C-alpha cells in the first residue's frame, strides 16, 4: 500500500459559515489531505427535505420563499469570499435546478426517490463549490480543483440508500490516485453523500452518508488514513449530553466503533467503516473547531482492549412480540416472519426467541406502516410496546468474561429490563428499557463500569 494519500471529510458544522470553512481549510493545510470530502452547509439537507414537503403541500409562494433563503445563504458566502463571477454563476445554476425540481414536484404532487436524491444532491453541490474557493484562498501555492464525485462513486439504483459499486469505483479511481501521487500540490474538493448510477442518475448513500463517501474513496485510493472532522473532538465513552462524565476514547477497534455506530452513537454513519476496514486504513475523528485536540483513532489493532469501552443508547424503539402456539416444534416459522421484514424493508435491531414467541425491536416509525403490521399479524398474535430504548454495553470479550452480567444487572437493579440480548457478539451486551429510564441506565453503567 502506498503511504501518501490522505482523505479528509468535513461535516455540515465544519461548513457552517465562512469562519468554519476557513478553519476547515487550515486543517486541510496542516494535514495535507489531498482529497477533501464535504457535506452540505449546516442544516441545508434538512431544509431541502422540508422543501420537498412544502412543494407537495403548499402554495408556490411559500416554496419560492424557502428557495430564496437557501440561495441567499450561499450567495452571501460567495460575496463574503469576494468570490469569482464563475462561482456565483455555478450557485445560480444549481438554484435554477432546484426551482425546476420543486416546480415538477409541486405540479405532479409527487416526489419519486429519484427526484428526492437529485434535489438533496444540490446541498453538497453548493457547499463543495464554495469550499473549493475557500481552500484556494487558504492554499495559494497549491493547485486546488473542484471534483464531481459522481464521476467516481458509482452506485446501484437504490435511490435514497444507494449501494456503492466497489469494483467500478476502484477502477475509476486508479488514474486519480496516480495523478495525486505524482503531484503533491494537487488538492481536490468533492461532495460527500452523493453518487451516480451507471445510467447517469444522481443517487445518495443515505442520511449522514458523507462519512461513508470518505471511507469509500479512502479504500479506492489506497489511502494512508481517513480523517473525519466534525464538531466534537473524537468519540466519547457515552453521549456527553446524557452523562457529564463521558470521556474521550483515544483508540478503538473497527469492530467496537461499528457496534457503537449501529447501536446509537451519533458520531459516524453505521456503514462508514466497512470500506476502510477492508483495507485496514485507520480513521481519525476530530473536531475542526479544536483541530489540535487529540481526537479518536479507529484502527484494526489497538493497545488497550478494555472489557467495557462505551455505553450507547438507541431511542425510539418499538418492541414487537409475536406469539403463535403453532411454532412449537415447527420449522420455517422464523423464516416466514423475516420474509415480512424483508419485504417491507424493516430492519431488526435486537431479537430473542422462546418456544412459541419471538421478541424483536425495530425503529418505532416502521410500525406506522399498516401493510407491514397487517402482514405480521397474520402470523400470530402481535403486541407493540413503543417508546423503548436499547442500551448497549460495548467492549471486548463480553460474552467470555464471567461476572459481567452481574455487574451490569447490579447497576440496573431499580430499572425494569424488558429484554436482554447477549451472546451474538463478543463486543456487545444489550438491554431494552423504557425510554424514560434510559438516561439513568446509562449513568449507572458508566459510573461503575467505565469511570
Ligand atoms: N448532508 C447529508 C446529510 O445531512 C450528508 C452528510 O452530512 O453526511 O445527511
Ligand atoms: Mg453530517
């Protein structure tokens, strides 16, 4: 593996305004990351999604007002930058595209996933063009260019949650890799979150997907490291908003970090680590607001592997219990249940089974899908318990260490545990509690098992 290319990614908070952008540009300068992936400016993706909603439901006047706000914010940045005429021209043309898309959605009263992706992609289109100019100003003696990531990140046609086509991406990135390696002055700014199908349609990788883009490019370019810059200096042992004693983690393995992301830690998009992990490329998570703070390294191998590293919470869970006496000694029953989940694209977070019943937790919103619940109810008697939270204790060798469960349960002695999941992963021990007990559970566990 070559040891040269570094990929950095800056999230929405690092693209918030010109001050944040200049700070991010200085980070690029210090670390010489030749590939820079950016998210939309802070809050813009949410605004674009609201705009879709408005286009479907409201009058043209209010739709246009919202478009003007987005336009103003980005044109103001160009003005502050003393940006080129070329820059504002590119912003205007993206806004024109936005107007056209909203008009279509408004008249048809329909927004297909394809249209949604095209519209969402405008956020990253705007920020990346502006940041290219910011970086040019901060790195006057370097050769900084804009790069359309859609020429590299090819995906399938699963709009709004597209899956990257790894082989094709790798092939496309070979010339880029060679170009960058042969010219240390070459810097590229590109978009996170978006991709393109083979037919040329714009796709997105799912909310928060810019981390994933950085990881995909890191793998395809054989990067030395991938840096994720956000507004918190690294990954913490738990959510600092819930527990004041949360501590920064210095180093963590890919596997533990992936469990954390899947089970509620908001620091990384859950699929982010898959590409970098395949090549063992280390990932640094730091804050562009405190670029000198130590941050967190995610790696294949780390020095310390504590029994309990972190405790996470995933709220908004619904516990579904499905019972049917016919399950007794029957086979294929679970397969039937899972085919319903598969058909409706609902993913299960935790599961336990007994002789004649199955308990599963899913995202509460999925229960609003009537055709899903109806189909499930055909398989047995079903109960739903909403507003639950999954509390996950994440660490190492959890299922091979005597006495761990006792320690965990001691901390939860005054909390009703509705379900327990343990055994499937050496990194995770999960309990389901009522959402209002979640905070107490986290604090108790953190106090004795981490602090
Ligand atoms: N802008 C996109 C979002 O807000 C992607 C990202 O920020 O990672 O989901
Ligand atoms: Mg983000």
